[in-house]
C-alpha cells in the first residue's frame, strides 16, 4: 500500500485555498470598484496552469495563471490579472489572431489592454507590458510596429511553429462551442447596456469596441452617461446613514434618486433660435428622465438674466431674455455667491466668449455645437 505524505497534501491544499481566496477577494474588489469590468471577469474561464503561464495570460477565452505566483501576489495584482483577462475577452483578441505571430500578438494586445486599465485607475504590476507610445492605438497597429522593431523575417521553422500554435488555438476555440460563444456575447451586450445607462463604462471603451456604440453613440447618450454619475453620487443628511445612527453619529447617506446640478444656458446674440431650442429641449429631457431632481437653471449673456430652481412636478415654463455679448464669468461668480456645494455645471453655449481665469471647485461640462478650446472642464459636441 502506497504511503501518503499527509503533510505535503495539507500544504498543497492550503496553497490552493490561499490563491482561491485571493481570487474571490479580487472579484469582489472588481465588482465594487469597476463593476462593468468585474461583470466581464466573472465570465472568464480560470485555469491554474504553470506550464502555460509564468504569471498569467489570457487568450480571450481563458485566463491561465500560475498558482505559485498567485500565492505570493497581492490582491491588487490578482485584480489587475482578472481585469486584463476580461478586457482580452471583451476585445475578442482570440478571434483576431489569424496568421499573426502568436507571442507578438500577445504582447500587442497586452499593451492595448494595460493602457486601458491604467487609464481607468488600475495599478500596473512591475512586470506588465506598458508603453506610452501606443496610446489610443489598435492592437493590429501595435503588432505591425513590434514586428518591424524585432526585424522579423520569414523563416520556414517559424512558419511551422506558428502553424502548430495556430492549430492549438483553433482546437481550443472549437472546444468552446458556438452556443457558449453566442451566450457569452449576448451576456456582454446585456451588461454593456446596463452599465452604459448607469454611466459606469471604462474610459476609451468606445474607441476599442465600436460595435457596441455604433447605433447609440450620439451626444445625448454621452450627456446622460455623464449626468448619471452625479445622480448616483449625491449625498444627503435627510435621511442620515442608518448604519451609525444608533451610535449618535450622523453621516450623509447616498441618495441614488436625487440629481442636483446647475445648468446654464447662453442667451447671447450669437445663439440662434434653433440652437436655443435644442438647449431647452435637452434640459426638458433631463427633467423627464429623472424623477427626483433639483436643477438650478441660469440664463446669461454678458450678465445674469435669470435664475430659477426646478423640482419634480413643476411645469417647465421659462421666459428667456438676453441677446447681448457673451461673458461666462458672471455665471461662475453667481454660483459662488448664491449656490451651495454644486457638483456639476452644464453650460449650453456656442463657446464664443470670455472665460474665467480660475478653476472652479466643481466639475464643468461645456455643451457646444462645435469644438472650442476651453481653459477647464470637458467639452461635449452636439
């Protein structure tokens, strides 16, 4: 009868449990901090395979990882690994391999994915591929550059190796049935729509996955994505946070229903009736979408023309006045003097006017019919 070394078995089991616990923690961290990426990561097939991965890598279908590496890696590093695998899957890198050199394609796709993750606040592990040269580039473009830099020339042995690698890749894909792939893509589409409406999609996603945005990416969608972030991050002391109330500690609670923003409309002479009507229609649309809001609506040209606060259920009737020159400074001065703790200012304008010299303490989104340079804030072109 074969003697079993129970100490070795126990240590092996504990090792497995260590990295499995870290993976569970990393998934929870992703869902809390990056819910869209976390949702994609939950669909990944995880495989502990030291022969395939010194640390980890993803082929777009599975995330292969080295269990010994995960045992010593921090939860943050494993979180990055899961996010990396999720992005490879989302960008369908496995389907775009074609007849490319596998290890060069892997490097190119990692450069794309890792740049996206850094842009979205992830901490880059010290061994990960990263190069600022390849910002906002497709993997195919990076692949061509890398091949040129490596001075790679055709070689019969290389071609044979690549054919074998390609065959392995095709066999791997074949085990992943068409039905499973269709279900996965349907799942990706569902969670995309969910987090798109919640304004929680990663930065630069529309650049690299254009098919998800092709029929929906217009300025109104972008505007509502932008506003959604402020609707769900508004805090209020009424009611207070219940968790600490019994201890006599009053903290603000998160109000997911209240949208509290400032909207300024440029009524200067350079704004024609059609553009002004577009501005007003979008303000009305915001009021229709959100059932609980407090919107401070200011109209101004070179001076403040009017200010009114709108609450749910009120009729959106407004008398507009103006027609003079354009000076943006009075609006910012008025907000500082009269409004408490604004988080966002939407400024509907043509962008032609005098800007303030000082950065405000709240976010600003300039909504314009064409792009103009602004000293601060973000620009959304109609």
